C-alpha cells in the first residue's frame, strides 16, 4: 500500500515547507483496538503521513477512560475518539474541570452493534419484542455493557432500547467494559449483552457466545461514529500540524474506500497483534459489509462501515456534534441545556478541515448541518436541539444523572 502514498506527495508539498510547515513533526496518536481505527493505522504505517511532513507513532490504548486522560494530559497529541467523549471533556461532564477540545474530522460512519448472549438466544429472546417481554417479566434486571458513559455505544444502546419501549436507566442495568473485553464478559455470564464497535460483535457470533440483535446503522443510517480528536490547545499551538494530520488521515481514508481490494488489504493489516489483535475471519466480513447475525440471517448491509464516501464521512458537521449533546441532555448527563450551537461551532474544526480537504481536491459540503431520519421516525436536522432532547417519550433530562465518566 505504501506506493499509493506517493501520489499525494505533490498535494503535500505546499504544506511541508515555508510558513505552512508542520510545527511539530512527530505525533503520538492514540487508538483503540477497533476496526474503525483503520484510517489511523493505514496513515501511520503505509506511508500516508510522510508526504505531509509527519511521523505518526501509534499508541494502542486499553480503555476509553485511559485514552481520554492521556489526551488531556498531552501524552497523546491526538486520538481515535468517541464523539461523546470529546464533548463530555469539553463540557466538564464526569466530575473534572472542562478542557477545550477539538474534533478535527470524522473517521468513520456505521459499523457498531448491539449483541445479546447465547442464553438469551436459547430462551428465545431474539428480537425487540421478546427482549421487552423478558425485561418486564424478569425478576432480576438484565445487565448490558457499553464502552464509556458518554460514548457512542452507550448512546446507541440507550436510543435503541428507548425506541423499543425499554427505559435504559430504569429497566436494565448498564456497566462500562473496554471493547476488547466484551466477549470475555459475555462468555462468562457477567453481562447479558453489549454494544461495541467491531470486530467484537462478530467475534461473539463466531464463538457462538452471542448474536447480533441490531446494528447501529439500523438505528441511524450513515450515523457519525469515531472522530479524530485533540485538545484545542494542540490546534492553537500547532495549527499547521493539525492541518497536515487531517490531510494524512483523509488520504488514508480515501485509499481504504477506493475499492474492495484496498478494503481487504486493510482488514489484513489491522488484524495484526499490534493493532486490533483479532482473527481476520472476525474482522474482514463486516469490514466488507457482509453480516451474519448468529440467528441464521446473512446480508450485505446497505449502510456498512465506511471511512470516506467522497468526504461525507469526514466533514465535522456541526449537526453531528449537536446531536450527541442532545443525547447527553436527554439522559441527564447534562443538567441544563448548553448553548448548543456555540459549543458545536467551537469544537468542530470546520475551517481547518475545509483547508485540508480543499488542498486534496476533496469536496466539502456547503453547510455544516445535515439532516437524518432515525429508526423511530424522528427527523434530526439540528434546528432546535433543546426541543429535540425534550421531545422523546422516554428520557431522563435533569431528573436522573448517570455515574460519572471517571
């Protein structure tokens, strides 16, 4: 794959020398063992960073909390991040002082899953209605794991449960488990289900430890997922470096989505022990959009994990940041409505992204807002975030506060 990076060298020349040269050329880049870290792994290992004057040192992390702490402390310069994690730090959710944060670009859309245990499958709890009956009739609350209290997986899980008439704070118990430990917890019976990124849902199916009940793209087709995040202080101190980093990761993202051959080679690359450290057989199918749910159903997903899509994946839309804040408000992590648009405008680095994308000839959407229709029929367009957060039949708002994100 490294030869492909040479084609980007001419694009990079204007940014490597003179006043646009990266102020910092060696970047410590954090990531979690998930398939949607692929563009960072490709950028760092396959020659996509060097034309932009950068060396990317990958630093695999074992929990989102640990990644957050190292990002804030400066041990990591930038990282593969959960949208809600970046916003929680910015807003001071979790008991610590707020730190100004930045979303440089989107890294991925789609590709997460909600999975239930083999015992629930044996009991016939294989769809939303059966799960709702089980929750209503069970003497003991079922336990579901997500990966971080303010993260995307918690919010996909809560949204799906609520849309199916199950209150995620009252009707079930939720716990935090690092992604790579999900299958172990499911196998041991410590949890009844989990929501996490791949390949861990596919691994549960491969082991017959569990089955996939829903994908995140069935909740919100082409939803925002992971982002490239850093502190605002990093952007302020090293603006050329931040722009060059976006360019390198954009080039890698475009390469991955270019064709199936690139997808397959990327799946093989990230399966390595120093990266995702999982069997290729659990990574490649869903990486290519081929799903089997462990219930005998197989399909080619129409909204698979994607990294580029002509730049639609990567634009740091203000409306995406707004949506995650509405869900933090909906479930009581935010006690009051923030100035939604002001916060999103500060965190989402739209101007910096526009510069980087334009230099690579990648189209940039005319507006930082987009609209989407979610699984329950609700339309999200970012026009009235406060009303949207209050508009759900099931919510908590300020009446319930989840455990801290420490």
